C-alpha cells in the first residue's frame, strides 16, 4: 500500500485526473513545479518542461497563466506534468471527456508513443470505441466489483456494454414521425457579461426551438454552456426581457420560478448540490422545483402526500432504484439520482425542457432510459434543449446540433449533416475564428 | 488497528436524537472532574445542580421563568442558523427590545393609561429588536460584511445605550441614585399566571412561539425555503429561493423574538429597567439552539435544561460556595460537546487495520 501521492510519484506512477488539479492564476511552469519534488531550479525545470512538451508533440508555453488556456491545453499541462517524472506507469481518468474529436486523436498518438517507449498505461473510460481502439486488455467494473477481463479488440461495443450494465441495454428509439409545431423557446441576441472572474461572456446567442424538436448544443466544457444554462433558467437575469422568450412570452427578466410557471423545466449538470439538496429527502427535492407550479403547496402549506406521489411516480416511470421509499438524495447512485431528477421534471409535462449533460457519469443502462425519456418528451410536443459533450449522445437524440465556442453559438446543423469532423472543427472554433482554430486543433 | 471517521451514506436519525444526551453525559463527567479539582464533593454538587431545583415548587417556577427568554431567543436563532445566517447578537436585540418597550412604560408612568400599554410595549419591543437585527443583515446583503462580527459588536452598543438611559434621562428620581427606572405601573407589567407566584404570561407566549416555529419548519414552504437555503445554497437558488431575502427575514424574525423576550423579562420578573437584566440570555440561547438540534421541540427541552443549570448554579453557590462562573464553564463545555457529538450524525467511527502490506514488484 502507498502512503500518499508523493510516494506514488517516487515509485514511478503518474496520474492525469478527469477534473484538472490546476491553479488558474498561476503559470504553466508554476503549476508543473507544484507537482514535482523541487530538487531542480525553477529555470532548469522550465527548460525541461519545454523540451518534454516538444518531444511528445504537446506544445506549451511555460509562461502563460492557466486561465487563458483552452481545456485541451490544460490537459496537456497535466500530461506533461506526469511525463516530467518519467513515469513507468501512467493512469488517465476519462481523458477525452473534455476534448474535441481532433484533440482526442492527437492524445491517442501521444499515448501510442508512450506505450511504444515501454510505459504501462491504465486508461479509465466509459467510451467503448476508445477502449477498443487503444487498449490491449480491458477490465470491466460494475458497482465497485470486477466483472470481467477481456481483450477489447475481440469484443464488440455491444458485448462490452452488456458486461458493463449486466444485461441488455434498451435500444433508444425515436418515433418515426415527430411533428414540429410552434416555437416554444426563442433566444434573441442574448449577450451576458461573466458573473465571475475567468467566466465566459455570452455573445449574441440566437436560436429558435419548436415543439417536438430536440436541439443539441455541443462544445468543449467551459465555453459558455454553464452561463447559457443560467441565462435560460433564470438563475441569472438578462437586462432585456425579449432575449429569452418562453411560450411566446418575453421571459429574460423573469425568475426561475416564474419561468417554471410558463411551462419551462430545467435539469442542471451537477446532480448533487445544484439539481438536488444532497442531504434532503427525495420528496423534499421534488418540492424544490415542484413548488412553483405542481400543486404541492396550498396557501403556503406543503402537501406532503403530493410530494411523495411525485417520488413514487418518478420511481415507477423511470426505474429509480433506492433502498427505501423516500431516502436522502445523496444516498442514491449517480444514475438513479439522475433518473429521478429527469423524471421529476418530465412528470411536470413541461413545454420546454433545458437539460445540461443529461447522462454525465451515468451508467449505460440509466443513460438509455434518460435518452429515451427525452425523445418521448419531444414526441409528445415539448421543445428540448440538450447540452452535452458527448457527440454520440447528441447524434442519437438531437434533430439539429449547434456548437458553443468562446461564448458564441454556431448556426445549428441538421444532425444528418453534422459529421464528427465538422463538429470537431466548430468545437475548436474554426469557422468562427479561423486563427484560433489552427492553434487549438492543429497542435 | 486505527480509529478513523467514516462518512455515512445517510444522516443517522438515531444519533441525531442521542447526540445531545451523549453531550450532556460527557459534560457531567467533565464537571465531576472539575468539582473534584475544586475540592467539592462531586455527588453533592451534582445534586445541587440538577436534583435540588426540581424538588420544590418555587424552583420549578423559576426554571420556567428562566427558560422563557432562552426558548424565545433560541427559536429565532435556530431559524437564522438553519438558513446559514449567523446572528450572534441576540443579546443586543434583547436589550434594545427591553429599552424600546420600557420607553412606553416610562412615558405612561403615573398617568391613567389603559390596558393598551402592555400590548403596545410588546409590539414596539418586537419591532425594535427586528430593526436592530436588520442592521447586520443589511450590511451583510449590501456590503458582504460578516454578520457574525457586526451583530456581536452591536451587543455592546445596546448594552451601553441601556446603561446611559438608566443612569441619565430615565433614572428614577426617588431611587436613591441607583441606575434604574421606577417600578412599572401594573398596566405595564406582564400578568402572573399564579397569584403570588413567579410564573407569568411570557411562558405561554414562549410555548406559542415553539408551536408556530414547529409548524413553520415542518409544514410550510417558507420553512422548507429556510432549510434548503442553509443546507444547499446552489440548489436553493435553482429552486427559485433568494438567500439574501431570507437573511433579512430570519434576522428580522429572530430580532423580533429576542426583543419580545427582552421586554417580557423587564415587564415581568424584573419589573423595571436596569443594567444587568440579562445574565447572558442572548448568548446562552445559542447553546440552547444547538443543544435542541435547531428543532423547536428540542429547543424547548434544551431551554428548560439550561434554565436548570442557572437555578442549580445559584443553589450550588449558596449551599456549597461553588462560584457562579462554574455555571458558565458548564454551559461552554456543553456547547463544545454538542458540536463534537454532532459529527457522529454524518460520520461514524470505524476501526481499520493499519498494517501496511509491502507491494510486490513495484518501484
């Protein structure tokens, strides 16, 4: 057993986290220095940093501050920091979750090279195609237990998925004839200054979403998706009411509660702490968003039976597994909690559903249930806006896909025309800012 | 083997009830040691503290009288604390309420004012307490000033203001220069429940406040709002609840209750305005609020228990010459143990084996 991270480093284990452990206000070199034992001078270290990054085709300027860098560049810092210690064993946790397809391809080239140099790589991912492409052996975990070890190249994506879920995954089926109706969510030239330092400014965002339609918003994390969600939900208000129109009513100045009363529903990315209060019961979390418009409150008094009924209905309709009837939100697994949250909103029969990362960190079985629910909701006539970093997910459920880059939204493409290459270029900002594209994608 | 704290999947309801009792038990053990160090017989001291006051009717009434302001203030504080607003200045709001209510009593003294005097005093005291509590609340919301500091500092302002009034403009001309107002007229006095006893109407008001808070927190959307803003601020904003409005509201309510407690104390057991009307009720109420698990019924029980320590402390001082400061030591130790035991609600102790295996083949 290891005594701590420093012993792991000493023994030659390098680690690249899914969530970057970087200080935004420090430079690249300073961040790297923090992860080393500090035996060499800062100047020598910076020189070696430039050298290592050049050798592996991971260009980095040691003097730039982290907050100025793209997500792909930030990941390069993490990888270079690990490589600086000349690790024998490198662990990567979901490294492509935040990359464009082109950036992911670049990463795979680097990983192949590290493998050829005789380093062992542990690659943690739920993206089965990547595992098949990259890995020599795969160990499959389910619910904290080892289920199988196999050669992924001899398996199909479907057989791997079966092992992951422990059963057949429901095929997600879109209704063959979805009719689009009137515009239910319209965004007109929405611009919003960032609310915090290093936040993203939303610039001139416009789109129209009709009933019966699913619009996907792709993009690398941190390009303004969170800010757009806050502006659409009313957690942040716009100055001009006409910038957000819900069901034909100018709502840019309305609170989240008033927007819910207009028929809008929202599912944020963070399940615990944003979508739910972790240490409160599910019935109370049903009340959290249901108090506005679902008949759970009469003259200021809570109708406990009505909140419990919502829990029961969500449990039944979306197969939420839990230990008792009304447990605390934090005691549910990620997938089950997400099914509850999506269920809680869909059971309100919303006219507009804005959902962010609907299946982030969710097991494949729950993901299929959630995607099907979004499709069914659209079929029933609602307008659905899905923000996701998972292009496969958007390809599966969205009718049109737009890409968010640096706070701007591209014109939506029909899903049939939106190839991974096209989306990847937009995610790198190519058609919006040609100069940036070469920098971000061509590295 | 090694003892570690491990996070529980779900908060333990049993421990939430047991934790205050455990804290009281640990406090008593500590007190026994303290008594022994002081050279007093611990058993006799414990008897004087906890048993003797329960054996005669006068002491029982006195416990209820002492518990009345503690419970009223603690209920208000619990609403603040549940909403993550840290009102530490209830003592000041208590004093300002007492001053504001006394103003009517002083101005109507010796006139033939009618039965409106006492209700007017109660209303004015509550309003003054609320306004006084709004100062730190507004500073917090507008300027981000720490409400812990500002509310605490305003305690001393209120204390000295009261001191000035009873030594200056409001001093009883026939009071031999003592810093006190004249005794209040009967219309400006809180009526007693038992003729010739000590128990007064304020205790009934305190019980009504407990009931109202219990209903508010368990059954109403406002109560839910208070709980969710404190427990998960971001989720609360997503739910459409405004944390800043709630800071203002909970401070105002807790200030009003503290102010009301202040005037009831002055117009009830004390009977006139003077310095030292509070033996630190506003601060002891913080202990009451936490010992009662920020739960209205729990606060009622905790308030009675701490009132017992006040009365018991007096008895121990008279009977055994134990300094009255020991009571404050007792209350401080109790708060310490309550907060410590609370970690067991979310965590549990676990024994893990600490013999490390040497990894094979690595490094």
